[in-house]
C-alpha cells in the first residue's frame, strides 16, 4: 500500500481508494508510453498535491525521466496562491503543465481581457484570427489537410503578431498542457490549440492511479479523451456486461496493474467496482473507429428520455456554454423527476458589453428584469 486517497463523495459517501506502489509505478510507465518526456523539460505543479492526478503526472512521471518539477509559491491564503501562478509561470518557464477546466477557463479569461484592454479593434482581429485557426485545425486529426493547407500563410501571420505574444506570457517555453480532472469542452480545446498552447484532454480516475487515456500534441482529436495508455486493457460493456463494438455507448471498464487494490474497509463497494479484476468506472463512453475514447459522463447523473435514450448533463451544459457567450456557468439537475431544472450564472461583463453595444442603459435593463 502506498496511500489511501479519499474521494470527494459527490455521488455517494466518500470512499478510501487504496493505491499500491505497483499501481503508481505501472501508471507512470503506461503514461510515458503515450508521451515520452525529456529530461530537460520543466513543469510547474499548480494542482493540489493530494490528488492522484498530481501524484502521477506532476511528480512521478517527471521523477521517472529525471525532469524538473517546480511548485507554485504558497501564499497566505488560497486566493493569494492562485495569484502567484502567472508570476511563477514567467519565473520557471515550464515546458509542460497539467491543468483542470477551472484553471483553463481562468487562463482564457485573462488572455481575452488583456487583448480587449488594448482596444476593440485588436480584439476583433484576434477573433478573426481564431476563426482562421479553428478552420485550419479542423477536429485536430485533420489539421492542415485538404483545403486547410491554403490557410497556413495567413495563420502564420496571425501567429507571429498575436499568438506568439500570448505564449510569451506563459514563459516562452510552454508547449502544451495535459488536461484532466473533468471534461474540458470542445470550444475551449479549440481555443488553446489555436493559440499554440494545446490542452491535451485526458481521462482517468483515482481508482486507476489515475491515467486511463489522453490526447498528446501529435495525436489530438477534439471532444475525445485521446487513446488509452499502453499495457492496459479497455472495453465498453452494456448493462449485462457484454462487450460492445466501437461506436456503441456503454460503461468504460479497464484491466491492468494500475487498477486500485480496493476501497479501505469497504468490501461491498470494492466488489461492486472490481469484477474479475476489471475496474467498472461508472462512466459512460465509447471508442471510435480510430481508437479514440469519448467520455460522456457518469451513469448516475445521466438524463433518461421517454424513449430510453441516455443524455449526459455535462454535454448539454457544455453545448449551452459554447453557444451562449453571456452565460458563465450552468448546472442541470434532475433527480428522477419528470422535468429538468438548471441554475444559470450570467457573465456580467459580457452582458454589460452587449447592453452598451445596443445603447441600453444598465439600470433600465435591471428594471425590466425586476418587472
């Protein structure tokens, strides 16, 4: 036993996940099979060190290759620590970083705010440059292919006058992020890929030590969680445990030395999760024809339609956020009710800009909303 890591208990009571030295060692080797780290690379560890994601990807993988690890400077409060991240990035000049959606969204917000502060004209040029980059990058695997090749000269111009300046703000050496912790929406993936700082979305859970799959810079497919790590088996099964073919949705199950020993003092939960050595993740997903894994959400949080079709609330939330720039956050809830409710947090800065653009006074709008 290496450690006992407790889950947050978001879907049930917290459980102590027992991870062994073999679990961690195996997952380090598996992860390195997806991406070969170089000994001269540096990382800035900004994730909490009590999480398996930070254990394996921020620490052990780098130790294994003799690469360098820096830690974010601790402040007198959590907020002060977060404010140290931009400063520390410029000091350390990392080559690779690990990120979670909350950090990624903050990075993007700061990037756009910095450009907007230099004038609306530059911001409009930036928006056009993003559109060109999105078109050139396609879905990732078809980057620059076919007609997209014609966009390369224009994209090179935008890269030199805009995107390169943004990358310099991240120390100048940063090549990419590895994203985990939760699913990062496709639009956010496209944004960072466009500016030359790809966030390679991965998937895992503490019970798997934690890495199961990941995109890597030379093999990215937006919306997916990349290809499974080596030296591990993965299958998609239906409710009866039957293996499903590529393209069909079911539960993601894995088998390998990275599967936890079990839950501490909880044999019932262990037996429900590990069956014949296979870890049943409780997540719904599918594998496409190219071997990329798509994670659709937790089975326990799925919305089920009258026709029996299952829908991921995370997918719906992401779609709304992508197409509604005036919404900052949204959360859907349905506890087996005949209707689904949502809590929406508006983006007040975006709304104020819209009001100003349309010549509507803020106070007048507030009076309308109150009415």
